[in-house]
C-alpha cells in the first residue's frame, strides 16, 4: 500500500471487533523531487478488512455545512463486518448520499478489502 498524505486507511480486526489505523504517512506526492517513504507492517487475519477512502468521503457536507466525518463510516462497516465488501461500499455510499442530500461537492473514492486466505490442496 502506498500512501502520501491521504487519509490513513482503517483496519477492522475481526477477532477483536475493533478499529485501528494503518499509520505510515509519507509527504505529499510530487511535493519534492525525491520520494521519502515511511513503512508500517500489519498482520492480517481471516475476516479482517481494510477501508481506503479519499477526503471526499469524510469531508462530505450536509445542507447545513457539517462534515460527515469518520464515525458513520466505521459504524456502517462494523455493522456489516461479515458482509461482502461490495455491500459495505454500497451502504457507506448510501450513508453519504443521505447525509448530503445527494449533493456531493468533491470526488469520492472508496475501496473495501477483506482478507480471506486461499487454501491450496495438492493431490
């Protein structure tokens, strides 16, 4: 995962039913001639999920100018933790649509990944 000053991805730990962030912030991509990297490692277990998103999600505004924030994203993803990642994406998007009244003023990218091990059986 390559991240340069974007929102830190959220990692859902299925065993502990808890959230954490993947923190490894580099500098803004393209700001310097030399790329400075930061590295972090995280162990994934079956059922863990990673949510990557742009600021268009958390900074989506309601009619009165309030920001959606991260909490509704966490709540939807937690409620649907065992669901297919596309279901989680769809429900988060629906949450944003309801919050903004369908008026998105920024681009929005959202990706949900779930770790599922592949079991290979040789005969």
